[in-house]
């Protein structure tokens, strides 16, 4: 049994358990050679008897080490000691997004779009390496005090290097965030991560997940068969459109890549920030990124900012008498998409 003060690999001292999961525990520790704080993830000893779990854990180390992106947690080392396999990672100062949502309930649309963009960029870096995370959820998104986000826990990722480590037709992932194709046993793709990130964004905006149920199977089947409950009415239409497209049942109807999702989320964040500074709403639109892709386009109504020029009066038309009162402004309507 691991406890504070235990040393692994004659190098890493465990200081405090900071998280527990189905595969093991995560500790805040100290690298006694380099004198830095690290995160140490230990695999539950009972799982070492299962070659599949042990190989997946080693695969996580190899997988994460191939990704060089500020939004993906760095891996420093991997080893085993006292029949305990462990992974040494960058220690991220901050809270899991799940803890933040438990504390505050909902996030603003602007904050949600900022986090969505960062998470999507991190996922795109993984996808470029041929890696599908398969378990995107608030607990695997760490947020630093300065607002930057880090994606972690690739323990069940599918990678071209590691291969498929589970039996055909088996389901991996967390039911509340699982894509419809994963729920039915199909192979997860980058579009599956886009869906899961859409669920995370939905939860940030609504303060609840789109589907609830009495057990994981019931929830997973709702992802397959049911439409999400509508987002709250105070969410800007463009933000709704971004999230709804990410949650499309058909992977072909989602954003074509995590990079595309990141781009529209950043655009939405910029428009919302501009609106907050000026008091005027600015249009947010998202055109399809590839031929034949469905359009998710919405505009935030804009306030009138100028009066159009009036045509000159005819020579025979008398000028109206001055009344000392300004004419009502002529409102220029924004063209609809």
C-alpha cells in the first residue's frame, strides 16, 4: 500500500495523494534528483496481473511522450518498483475543470469558449500524432490559476503505436461523455473526441450534462438515441450552434477536426469579449470547413451603430419646420445568414 513518504525508483518521493481513478492513484511527489515537484501516477497492483492493463499503462507513457504541446501534460519518466508501475508527469498547479464546475455550477459563454478552444487545440496535437484520447471529460482537463488548460490522462487512448488494446466490440470511456459510435462499440476516431468535448462545453454552459440516467448503460444509450435537452435561453445563439454541431450524432456532421472547433470557439470568445468591452454585440459565424459539411451559422444581433445617408430631398419638396427634436434613428438591419 502506497503512503506519503514512500520512494519509487530510488528517486520519486510520494508526498500527497491528489486523485484516484479506476486504474490507480495520482500523487504529488518530489523528484529528489532534480529537486522539482512532479505528479506520479501509480497503477493499481491488482491490475498488473492483467497484461492488457499493464500494456495500456506503458502505452500511455509512450503515447503522451510523443506529443509536444503546451496544452498536453508532459511525461518525464516511466518505471516499476515493488510490483508497482508508475508514470512521472509534469505537476500542474491548478484544479480539474470538474472541481470548478462542482464549485460554481456554470461558466460564462466567454469562459467556456476560451477553455473549449484550448482543449480542442490540445486534442488536435494528439490527433496529428494518430492518437485518439477516448475519455475527454472535465476530470481530465486541468486549469491553471492563470486560466490556461492542460489535457491529461491518456490511459485509454487509442494510438497507431500502441494499437487496439481492448477486445473487439468493447466500450471504453465515461458514459456521460461517450460518443454515440463508442457507445455502440465502433472504433473511436478524432470525431469522437470532438463529441466528448462538445459534452464538456454543454455542461459548462448549462451546469448539467446533456444526458442523465440511473446507470452508465442507460446514459450511453441516450447518447445514441436521444437529442440533448436545450441549452439555457441566455446562451448566445452562435455559441449554441458551435456546441450543437459538436454534438451531432453522425460524426460526419460534427466539426471536421478539433482544429476547426478550436478556431470557431476562439472567434466566438473574441466576439463576446468585444461585446463586453463596447456594449455592442458582434456577429459570430461559422462556415463549413469542407465541401458538403453542414453549416452551423448564427449571429448575435448587432446594435445600430450609424444612420444610413438619406436621399436628397426633391427641389419642390418643402423642408419640414425645425422642432428642436431629433428624428428617430433609422435602424440598419443586419443581413440574415
